[in-house]
């Protein structure tokens, strides 16, 4: 979480050219942005791997043609500027882009040209954790002839000659499709048997994949306990249920206030309170199976009531990780400590 984008890019890149430039395959890009644990239903050797088997970091899902749109010259490889372009797009909240889009849509006709789009992306990148230190899209310490706006989707959006206009509706739909693709990849990773559902244990793993490192071991212990729970171990979660919970994550701020309110009024937060808050406040339907798994993970006292603070803290990591601009090194670490302290004080007031 504190690593600069160069380090993240280097870590996941699997290709190096004769000139020393490192590049990503689309599969590398997927691994860099989809937080996952090894699926529980796979037969992979847990410690180490045999020749011909997937390495522990591999995603268990088919390659995404969608990700190839970020491959500028169709060589099957993704450069650092293209990576920055991608993570910037992925971190843009739909509402934020609409505001920026309207700012640069000077004649208010619902479309912008290529140059206006560059300005929009520069603005968005300045607010992104990965892109804030790379406003020109170039990698520190190495020379690149192209900036981030010279690659990726520019031809897709504006045509070969760059003269086509990008309509607001098309871009918003693209963002939705991009986030849906990430969800499909994550779900496919855990659906190793391609049956259209994943186990309760794998859904639980997806819930804690972005949890704070200080709490993740405790949560993983609770995940392992699912094997000994007859009412949970045989549950299956569909993609629709998986997607509905993802929708709930997007409105986590409103939802966290809602579940706090219900818990405050009733003294305790039950499963029915949780579902009611999701439905009435956020318009998201959460099934009994999903709620049962959530409460198993985040019912700290095993009294049938949710530890809302722990739940929000774990889930919030997924949504805020890419969106928050952060600095690397000691300064970034000090900033992180400061933010954590402030967050803890706020949490005591809320929960």
C-alpha cells in the first residue's frame, strides 16, 4: 500500500526487453489490480509449486481481452505509462469524472475532444495514489518517449486521427464495464471449477483480501473456521450475490452510517438490521447466505451481532486503497500513522 507505482509495476511485470525496460502482460496487469488469495477449491500444492503448475501469485481465470485495450501497439505488452493510465481510470469514481467532464465540456454538448480529455486525465491522476507522483505519466529514473496520454485507449476513444469526440455516456459506460470486468476476473479466479458459484470460504477470502495487515491473520483464522461450520461450509455464492456486495462497497460511507444508526437504536446490530440498512439506505439486496458469511467473519464476540467497526475497516481498504493519494518512504509512513490515528479517533465517535 505504501509502495510507489514503479515498485508495484516492477513487482508484477514478467517481461524485460534487451534494453532493460520491464513490461507487463495483461495477466500481470490483472494480478496487480485484483486482490486475491489462492482459491480454496483448487488442487494447487499449497507450499511451493511443481513444474508446469501456476505460481502462487497467478490468477485462476482466463485472460481478459478487455485489458488488451490498454496495449498501445498491439504487441501483447503493457508499458509503465499504460499502467498509470489504467490505474487512474480504475480509481475514478463515476461522480468525480462527471464533474471533471463537465468542466472541460465548454460548449456543454456532452462530448470532449482529445486535448480536453488529456486535461481531465491529468486532473484525475493528480488525485490518484498511483498517479499523483507521475502527472506526466513518465517513470522516475527512466526515459520514455510517450506520456500516458499517448497510449492506452486514445485511439479507441478518439480514432486513429484523434479527431473523434468522446461522448460523456460512452465514457461512463466504459468505466462501468471496466469495474464489471474486474469483478468478473475476481469471481472467475475463485470459481476454479467454472460452475458459476464459489464456496463460502472463497467468498470470505475475497472479503478479507484487502483488510488491514494488522488484522488479517485474525480474519483468516475465522475464514478457516468455516470448514467446521456445517451451516456455512456448503453454502455457494453466485456472481449476482458477489456483484451485489460489490455495489454495497461503493456506497460504504452511507452504509456505515446506516448500520451505526440501526445498531444505536436497537443497542445491537442483527442480520436483519444489516439487510434492512443495505436495502433501504443503499438500494442493495443482500441475501441471507452472504449475510451469514459476513457475520461469521465480523461477529467478534460470536453473540449474533456484527462488529460494525471491524467490518467497515476491512471492507473500506478495498475501496479506498487506489483512490487515496499517498507518498512513499518515511514521510509517507508518518502520514499513514497520522491518518490512522485520526481515523481511530473518528471511529470511536461513530461506533
